[in-house]
């Protein structure tokens, strides 16, 4: 993985005046970032004896790389490699989401029978037919899936990897929580995508398996609220209503 990430990391400016301590190399910082996100521990609990540097050093490196667009470019590079190997199933795309609780508190939610005021964040994901993530959008915890359908479709990058024009549109799209009465089919057809939406009193669209390509199948790590919270806290230093930062 380091061979893919290394060319994408911007070279830090040299500090000729008051250089301070020697900068920790990027490779162990990346290992520390992956360790925290995989285990879900707090940044301050990253063991020094592992040789990854301090947790705050890894946190700052993750923040800087996120702001520089490193993860978005890495995602595009990996998708290009998958397309070159014919590993992307463009026949259908699946939209789903996963809610992450605000473990460190937040404003008390207003009383609501459907819990629309709950705090936290929500990862909206679109995958190919095999569960490969094509795009991710981060929103507030009370955002409905239907409001993110078109932004997700439009967030799919141009995937290279083969000769000719890059590809970014699947043939069909749908999801377990998307209904015909909520999703105007024309908005997808205008983008060259055939909608596969569930009818009333049915769980999924015709010919769809509920678990195929769902967000839990594509990104099992994002079912861990600790891991997702660690990534989200470092990805943005300010609270935003909607962001296309990928849970890369």
C-alpha cells in the first residue's frame, strides 16, 4: 500500500529557520493511522513502542493528507487498478448508509418519535455490484438516504485503467432504502442509469439481494463507531453539514 500512497503525499516545505526536531517519516505515520482506524482506539492511546510516533503526530498527518486530497487520489488510483483487472461490476450500483453515534456527547436531541434529532454522523456509500466502494459522503446523523442519492452518483470519480474514455456511471442503481415514490426515476435516467427501486410494501427492487454490495459488506470497519469517529475527527477540524471526504 505504501507504494501507492508515497507518490501522492505532498513534499513538506523545508524549515531552514528554526527547523526544530527531525520530522518523522511518512511511512510509520501511515502505519499508525491504519492501526488506530483498524483497532478503534483513541489517538492518544497509540502505543509509542510500536514505532509509529505519537498519536497526535499521526492525527496531524491524517488531517494534512486529507486536506491535500491524498485519500481521494488514492481511491482513484485503486479504482483504476481494479478496472484494469476487470474487477469492477458496472452493471449495478448499490446505495446504503451507516450511522455513527457521537460517543463524546453533543447537544441533547429534541424529543422525536423517529429520532430525527439524534447526534452523530452518517456515512452514505455507493458501491459496485461486488461491494467495491465507488464514492462516500459524510453528513449529519439525521440525513435521509434519498437526499444523498444524486450527490453519491455524481461523486463517483472518472475511473481510468483502460484505453479510451474513463468510466464513472453504472448501468443500474438502487438500494434497500430507496423507494419509487421517493426517488423520481427520471433523475437517474437522465444520467444514463437505469433505476432499480423498491415498490410499495416490498423491501428491495426486483432482482436485488438485500446484502449484496451494502455498506456493511463493503466497509466492515465502518460498523465500528470508534474507528469511524477517529477517522471523522481527524478528517475535518470543523463541523460540516455535508462532506465528500471519503472514509478512505
